[in-house]
């Protein structure tokens, strides 16, 4: 297995290099850079501007800039210096990435905990009232845009809080400044953790809804196909209990496409969480990315693209490993 993982990682290096070259060139095509705003300020000395360009390597050709950045990433794990914050890129993007991972991790957990049982229920009770209701809700989740659903949820939270006369649901943000009457930094870690989880309720529901809808339909279709297979009919003919047939024999084969989709789900959720983060003021990757684009902070942009590409690579590798574990017909060699 370790040889297989090593081969997969080596094969993914060209993909990573190609993706970062494309992103670097597209960013450089855009007019101006992070130093351009100083050129528009007549009070800033011209020599100081040139020194900044030399300091950040912006006076070098584009291939030289990319080669320097790529060698730093591959050999030292160094993502460069933020031209806007004047500090290490990793220190700038670390917290937004962790914040987005909280949202994506909880959403992924909610999607699989809800989508698989609903898909099984819809397949076992095909065309029943419950199946039709869940199918309608699944299509509703697929149809409604995330940002619009986020606005609806914010309105719902305000309505609930107004009628209850207290804050039952969060209205934007990720944390409160004060917890239990004390500043957040002085509160116990369990209180700070619960505060983050409480603020994540609405964003997680919004992000999970779109991903959940697609997986419910996939799970339902797979269960219907598996339940019509000969080995399922044979198990039933031998008197095996229906619960055993569904959850032991059918479910393991039906869940294979969902396992295979984990690789695309992770970056997909990050992208889907983007507008939700903006609407609900969640300090994640997308607000940081928009800030970096606005400031033409090239190395922060490249750092966020690098992390997203890395997540895609890890997600695909994890998907293949889980697929080989679930499906005994697949071998690592």
C-alpha cells in the first residue's frame, strides 16, 4: 500500500506544477501589482517604490518569480511573503484555512450522517409519501443557491430571536467577544469551542444542504440497483432477515460511489462554502482570497490556491484508498 501511495504522490507532482503555473500566469496578466497603489500616491518616494519591488522580486521576469516561489514551496514549504501584510504568507492564511476547515468538516459529517440513511429509506420505501417528500426536499436543496439560502437562514434567525426575546440562533460571525461576562481570551477552552460550534449551526446547514441533496439521489439510485441484484434475492430466499439484507449485504456495495466521491466533495464544499462565508461573515478562505485579490497580493493568492490544490490531491488519494478498502475487487497493484 505504501508503494501505491508513493506512486500516486509522484504522479500528482506534474498536476500540482501545471495548476500553479496556470494560476501564476493568470494573476500576472492582470494589470498592476501590490506596489502599484504606492505609485499612485504622490507622497511616496520613487526610490522607496523601487526598493520594494526589488525586495519582493517584482522586478524580475515572471518565469524567474515563479521558479523562486516554486522552489521555496517544494524544498522548504515556504509560501512567500504577503505584500499587503508584510509578513509570512502562512501566518496570514493559516487561520482562514482552519476556519473554513471547521465549516467544511462539520458539513461533510452532517452530509454523510443524513444522506445515507435518507437514501436507504427512499430506496426501501420507493414511491411512498416519505420518499416523494424527501425527493422534493432533495431537489429543493439542489436548486436553491447557497448565498440565497444563507440570506433566508439569516432572516429566519432574526425572526426566531425576535419572537423568543433572546439569542437562540447566531446572526453571522464565528465568535463572540465576551463569553459568560468575560473576554473571550479569558474564557475556558470548552466555552470557546461551544461558541464556535453554536455560530456554525446556520452556515453548516446551508453548506451541507446542497451537497446532501446530490448524495441522497445517488444513494437512492445505488440502493435500488443493488436491491435488484441476484445475491440480494438469494439472501431473501434463504430467509435472511430484511434488516440484515439491507444493512449488511446491500448497503456496503451501494455506498461505494459515495466513498469514491469524497475526493471531489472536499474541494467542492470549500468552493460552496465561499459565498456562505461572505454572507454570514465567517472569516474563512473566500473572504481572505477576495481581500488578497483586491490588494493584488500575489503570494497570498498563490498560497490559497496551493492549499486548495493540495486538498484536492489529498481528497482524491483518500477517495482511492477508501474505495480499495470498501471494494475487495480493487487491488493496490
